[in-house]
């Protein structure tokens, strides 16, 4: 049983303590559609494994979850392919930017982990190989395991990203040259851009990710999303790789497994206790939500609920 803590009050305290210095960063304008977001948005939602909800601000408003979705595509690929996935993508922190090309050259087209863009693109390639209608089946998986049938892609964001996706186009072609992309590059990227375009609110993200706080079982739908060993492994990967070259900083300041997206969202998990999502669109230089990190740091500091 999670200790009775008034998270709602804690959220209020944290937000009222923000100063001008906390209002730093820029929205992710490299994807033009994301550049249109109101930078002042701020949402927080926490659900305990006993399903007690605490929310703040714009927690019910949908936004582009971007790389947060990479955890869900990995979950599906792990379910389908099992450990063979690790012959195609590593489990080590990258220590470099989410869209970096440099390590791929030395490491012969095998991405360091499934959460940098290169790794998530390989996971999409695996899904394209294994599924008949990957876009439809991936969405069905996310809807079913979260228990939220309205979750959807945003075609405007997917198109916007496709138009400006020169780096991701470079990554997929580079890996294809090394033999680590088995399908048509455009088909793989189409799935990848759609995956990143998924829209969810903080509350919905928490509901979709709560299985990682409960040994692989979604406590809301009571369905087993994945077995407990794999749930542990996904949490480990989020801890080590969820924030790219800032994974160390996130562990240092927050102390929870988590995953960020350039839409300004961050999800974090306390296994056995709760799942929390924060949304604030202004990003720091590493592509992670500036205020989102601050909120989570203060939550774990004030409650003493980090995994360390
Ligand atoms: N769709 C984004 C990209 O490929 C995802 C990056 C992110 O959220 N960190 O650039």
C-alpha cells in the first residue's frame, strides 16, 4: 500500500515555487507542428498502483508524446520477438544526443539502445517485419493495453516530421547499409513518424504506463501487458537510456526510471508505487522538458520516493 501522501498539495507547492529562472528553454520547433504549442502549458498526473489519482493543471489535455511512445513500441516488439531483439539493438546508455549518427559508424549499425532514434527505428523495422498492418496493430496494442480506445496518431504531426526528418532518413539509410534494416526505409520511417505522433494526455500516459509500476500488469484493465522480468528490463532501460545524454542527470536529480519526448512530456515510474507524467513544452538543450525535470526532482525530493 502506498503511504498516504497528498501529492496534489505537493504539486501545488512545487508550481507556486517556480520563479522566472525556471521558465527556460524552447519548444521543439525543428518539427514545425510542435512549434505551434502554447509554451505555458503545464500538466501533472500521478496514479498510484491502488489507482488513486492526483492531477494538476493541463493534465487532461492531449499533446504529442513523441519519444515516450518508444517504450510502447519496444514493449510490443519484446512481446513478439522476445530476447532476439537484442541482436539488433543494444542495452547500453548512449551518452549522445537522441538523433546522433556518430556511434552507429563505430558499432556497425547496431544502435546503443531502443530509445535513441536509431534504436526506435530498428524496433519499427522489427514490427514492420512481424505485423501484417503495423500502424493499425501497434495502435490496437496501445489502445488495448492502456484500456483507452480513443488513443490515436496525429497525421499532421507525422507529416510535419516526415517533411523535416532529414536526420531520421539518414539514420535509417545508414543502418540499412549495415544490414540492420530489413524493410523498405520509407515504410519503416512511416511507422516511426506515426509512433512519435501519438497524442495522449498526462492522465492517459499514466494509465498506459502503470503496468511498469505493477510487474507488467495494468491495474486498471487487469491485463498482463508483459511478464514481470520484461517489465523490470524496460524500467532498467528507461533508467539508463530514457533521457539520452541526460540520463545520468535525470537519475541524479530524480532517481526514477523515466522517458521523455520532444513534445515536452516526461513519464516516470516508481515500481510498486506509482506512475507520474508531466507536460511542459519548453525543452532544455538535450531535448528534455526543463520544467518537467524540475517538477519530478521536487516530487521525489519532497516525498523521498525515489528508487534510491
Ligand atoms: N520524433 C522525434 C524525432 O525523431 C522524437 C525525438 C524525441 O522525442 N526525443 O526527432
